[in-house]
């Protein structure tokens, strides 16, 4: 069921709201960026994401086609964004660990799809996923 969550970086400078249905699925990826930053996300459409505060504190790191933003004060990456025709254009990837009001049982119950980004095969899981 879709619910409006509030999220933030560690220091609280960057704050957002997102309408997310965790029961519809979350994702992890084995690409270098997602592995090193322990990404666990949920994709939301632009109309379901609202940046409430901290835009000036965001640093945009774009090593690929995704904007990996982080708070310049605490370094936490509360969300990312990009464009993908398969997802209908622009999307946000909200880090579920940055949702302030998420219930642990919701996270435990959320289905996880794992993408093989390391091999640019986002339609299939990698052979090994235990480390993710």
C-alpha cells in the first residue's frame, strides 16, 4: 500500500517526502557505486517525490547516467535520480534506510529485486547476491 514517508540525511539538512509502496518492491544492485554505498532503494515517479529542504546542501556526483546526490555536511546519500525510458522517463531512487518513519516490519516484508548492474544486465539478477 502506498504511503507518504518522510526522509532525511543524517544531519537533517536534506529532507524529503516520498509516496512509496514498499510492498510493490525495492531494489539492490551489484554495480560498483551501489555496492560501495550499500544502496537499497525504491523507485518513485517525480510527482511522488518532494524535496522539502536542503537543495543548496546537495552535491551531485554523476559518474554514470544517474545523479548520485549527497549532503555536503554529513555525506549521506538520501536519494538519487535519473532518466530511463523503461521507467517512464525521470525517476527518483529513494534510499529506504533514509526514510525516517519507516517501520522495520515494512522493510523486512518489502520484496527486493537485485540487478546485475556490474554487467549492465539490469533485467537479471547476478549469480551471487549474498553480499548485497
